[in-house]
C-alpha cells in the first residue's frame, strides 16, 4: 500500500479526514481528483493552512496537512504552538524533504531543527520514519491518533522490512553489548550499513530505530545504557534539541551517565549537493560512522 492509498482508504472509511496542502502535492497528486470534497490546496500559505486545519478540527474533522518541512515547522510555528498544541487538536502535520533529504537546497530550505521545534510544543508528538516501509507501517496509527503529530515524510527505499509499528516504541535490531546505535529517520540506512560493517569486524551491535522521538521509548534506551559500552546517536539535525539532547534528558531524568558519540550537525547548516555527496562531505556515511565508532570504542574499553 502506498501513501496515497492509505489516505484514500482513510477517507473512504471516515469522511472526517481532510487532506490539505500549501501547494505541495507530491505525496497525493494521483488522488486529488478522487477526494475532491476532502482536499484543500491553500496555495503557498502555511500559516493560513494551519489556521484552517484548526477550524476544521474544532468542527470534528481530522486534517492532514502537507508542506515543505522548513516552512511548515518555522513559518507556521506560532500557529501550531498556539492553536494546535495548546488546544491539543488531532491535526497531523506532514513535513516534506526534512533533514538531508533537501540535499541540493541551501539553509533556507533545510529542516534540521524541526524535531527540536515540534517536540518542544506540549501535546505535539513526533514521528520520524526510517524509510517508506517504516512510514507506511506507522501512518494509520499516527493519523487515527487523538493527538497532534508532526511527521517527517520519508519515501526513500528501505534496506530492511520493518517490524509492526507502535507509538512510543522503538524498533531494535540485534542485542549487541559493545555498541548501541540510536538513529531516527533517513539516516537509518547508513546506521544499518554501519552495523553490518562493524559486525564484520567482530563488534557486537544493537541498532535502535527511534521511530517516535516523542513520545520517547525510555525503557529501550535505558536497557542499552545499562548493557552497552558505547552509545552512538545518528541524526540529520542540529546537535541541539534532537536525539543527542533527548538521550541526555533521559540519562539525567534517571540519574545515569553513558559514553556517547554523537553524529549530528554541530551548529552549522550542511553544504548543499547531491545526497550521497552531502553524506560524504558532512561525515554521515556508514563508513565514516564505522571509523569514528571504532576509534571511540577503543577508548571506551
């Protein structure tokens, strides 16, 4: 089933679902003619779209809104905070080309603080699927949830078939005791490849796919903290406010500490380019993750 088919199925089952976009139809272009009474394109007006979605939600509808992740989370932030978050309305906010997926675009179009911004709003949850398979497995539960959700849209080709999805529960690959790699979103691909390379070198790896940075799966993280020598966080996001910060919060809340190696953007935007070139230049390839992890692990033993 595709993203469009899931939208169509939801609307056919429940007429209260409304698909909205601010002139960003890539994810639903083949079904707009089939959902005319449940589709609204507001044009390039992210703030207006959120305002309309709130109004529809107050009248019993469940809006699923779409726009570029940068403009949706920043330009419309105050509307999401005040009208969606405070009211705790079930508006679903789908951000296109988040993180490194905006590859050739410059800083104005790079959503690399979106997780921090959205998870900072009370009541608003966050879903960062690893790839298309992961996204499709989670969408129905996310869209039918009574909570507002921000979704990092990700239709990249999967490297594995993912397990069934549960809100607030991470997906764990392996039970290694040397290194636990924590990752969300598109970089799961590189983390999974790094896992394979490291295991070929005799390192035991536990890969944790943090599907929902909010609500966070503290139990799975704390288990890794107790059992693994090194924790590695991997994210296409600023180091502030994302997965590294989430891990720090979990550790502090539970009065624990850990040896942590972060892969994140250190207070700078990434250099635009073709996606694989961006990963190589910024140091986020599986090989670069492996190299730094091996060095850090040697220091940890």
